[in-house]
C-alpha cells in the first residue's frame, strides 16, 4: 500500500481548485493501491470568518491552530511515501514546513493552478496582504521532487526552479458534469457565470456589456450567477444562487450560454480555464476571454467563442442568443473537447504514472 498525505487549506468538497485538481482522482488512486490521508487547516465553522473582513483575533486563532496541525504533519512525515502540497502548507509567508518535509526521505509533490507567485488575495483578507509572501512559491518548487502545473504558463515558471515539471490540466469528471432537465419559467435564454467571491471581480468586467445585451433583447434573456455569497447588480435583474454542492449541476443546467470574462494580466494568464470547462462539459455554449490557456481550450467559432473586447462580447453573445443551431453546435463540440483533453478519464493514467514513477525513483 502506497501512502499519500494531502496538505491542503480546505476540507474535502469545499474548494473548486482542490476538487478539480486532485480530489476527483481519489477513488482511482485507491483502486490502484494508494491510501489517502487528508490534512486541511480551515474547518467549515471557520470558513466564513476566515474570508470575511476584520475578525483578526479569530483569524489569529486559525493561524495558531494551523501551525499545530502542520507540526503534527511534520512529525508523521515518515509514515508516507508522498507529501502532496496544494499551493502552500500555511497561509502566511513562511516555508518552514515545506523545508522540514523536504528533509525527510518522503517525496514531495507540489501542485498549483494559479500564478501564485503574484500577490492576489481575497477581498476579506486584503488588509492582511502584507502577511503573504508570494515569492515563497519558487522556494517550494525548488525543494519539491515533482511539480504538477495546471498549464504551460505555470509550467514555464516552475521550470526555472525545477526540471521535474508535469502539466496536469484542471480536469472535469464528465460522468458528473452532465446537463439535466431543469424547470424554467419561460423560453427566455439564460446567460450564466459561476465562481467565488475571489473571482467575482472578473465577472464584473462584463457588466456593462450585459446591460447593453439586456437593453437589446429585453425579456428574451436573463442573467444568473452562482457564487458563494449574496450578490446584487443594479439594473441587470440578476438571479444569484449561492453555490451548493447538492444543487450545482441543477443550477448550471439552467445556463443556455456560459461566460468567462477575464482581464489580461499576469495573474489571469495563469488561470486554468475551469469555468469554461465546466460549461463545455455540460454542453453549454461558451464564450471566454482570449487569455492564457483559454486560447488552447477554445477554437473560435468551432467549440465556442473567444471575445477580446466589449464589441466582440456584444456581437458574439448576440449571435448565440439568436441561433439555437449555433448554441447546439458549440455545446456538442465543447463537450467533446473536454472528453478528449480535459476530463478525468483522459488524464487519470498520466496522473497515476507520474506518482508511481516518483515513488520508485
């Protein structure tokens, strides 16, 4: 039996990054003689407080508790074949725990799916930004035995510090992500976005275009977002559903068109296209900004649209609103893209191979 300790921030099924980077491989790993141990530092009770403004005393308690959890992890390192670190072992600037892990005989896998060497923090913790030290990413990469990077942009960064870098795209379980019939009030077309409070700023880049679309098509269209807190946009008549794992497929199935707007900057170049891949897996015609890996996922006009500016967003949304045939074409082709390149099924054997090779080295 091969043993892996997953060193992560969040509990199972809480974080989209964790779910779609590695949690959905757990059953497959168990079937192939791996024993999984999970070590998260933020509980369900602490979650909402951690991402809210203020509450510094309680956040200090979370930090102290996290330190003790990681000390325990260090003492049990020798019980495992692999320590798998997702992004960082602790939420502040130190790399002391990664360093201590590296001093054992246990192999270290480091997995990252964003440009985390750039300081980008949640709204609730923006005033604690000084506690972060994004430059520690390169130090963690240097002392790790294997790097899993979510795309080529991230891999290129990692290769500056470590030669053993493998690209594992963020993947979709296509048996789970399937569109289902859902009840709609009428035949109007739903334009949707899903994300979290940390990525909502990206959705807001599209608001002016969506208002113009609303003025043009009136009641023929409506907008829906799935996010992790109550959200309102004036003059858009937006439906906002709070994300729930029990209803996420039903909520996504209401989308007739899925959007993934992004500004073009160094942070977004590291994004792994996850929102778009979710839509595409569910045969939801998709429009994405041509930033980073989105350019590899979408073949413009074949399996979706890329829209660079407000004019393109407006024109391409209009084309999809007006053509059920085009929506159907993009939906079918988009799902096939995910099946071929970005599904768990397409990547699981590589995932297993890389872990087995690491242990036997």
